[in-house]
C-alpha cells in the first residue's frame, strides 16, 4: 500500500532450479556417492536427487560459480566464483554445509578447480593474465603453494603428486608440473 513505510518481512528460498551452467564451465556435472547429480547454475551449487526429483542448494557464493571440483569421496564439492578476490568453498553435498573457505590468494575469478587423487589437496587457477595457481591442503584448510603460471589460456587442470623434474612445453600446447614435497618431521631428542 502507498502508506507502507517499511518493506514487508519476507524472504525467498529456492525450491527448484531449472537450468545448468554449460558455457565456459568444464567438468561441472557429476554423480555423487548417494547417486544424486551435482552441478552449478548462477550462484548456486545444486544437488539433484533424480529419484525424488528434489534439490538441495549450497548458496554461500556472492558471484556466479564458474568452476567446480568433485572430491574422490563422492560427497565433498569445491566451487569457485567469478569476481575480483574470489571465494572458493568446500562443502558437503549431503547437508550443503560449508566445510572450508579460501579467499585472498587469487585475484580474479577461479577458472579451474581440481582435487588430487587422494582428495587431500585442491588446486585452483585464476583468470588473471598470468593465471595464478594455488594449491591448498584440504585436511587443514591452508594454502600450501602459489605461483604464476603462463599467459596462455588454461583449458584444464590436473593435480598429481608425483615427482617430475621440470616444466614441459611442446609447440602451442603447454603444461607445467609443480612438485610438492612433504616436510620431514624432525625427531625429538
């Protein structure tokens, strides 16, 4: 009404999302351990139970989700957004609860995310000119390493913790290998 001074006390909650982010977003659809499908659309991480035709949502992102990675356990998901100073969230697909949050290491949108085979590490590369690569320890929620990569467009990302001595470049296709070495624990005397 015209005499109303304050906004009404209402809130909106998504019930079902029709749509899928397929453009400029790779490997962003997967079946999970509970046989639900997970994917992203807009600012939402979506878990779709095909049998019950219901959805659950992870809605912590403030900007469009443009990268997603599925943990080998079939339950945890990492999502990255498109904006300056982007956030990366690791969340539980069953409860849609936030498990970890990383922000401040990458400067422009998270182009790609990938878990290591064990799921102990998460690699992220941003959309800046030199495509900064960050590697996180997901068990302790800490940044382990960060480095500029190359000006060439990054089309995909893989993380394998094996030892290879130096980065490799072939013709127009390039890839870099970064090695993480575990610190030896000092024996207490």
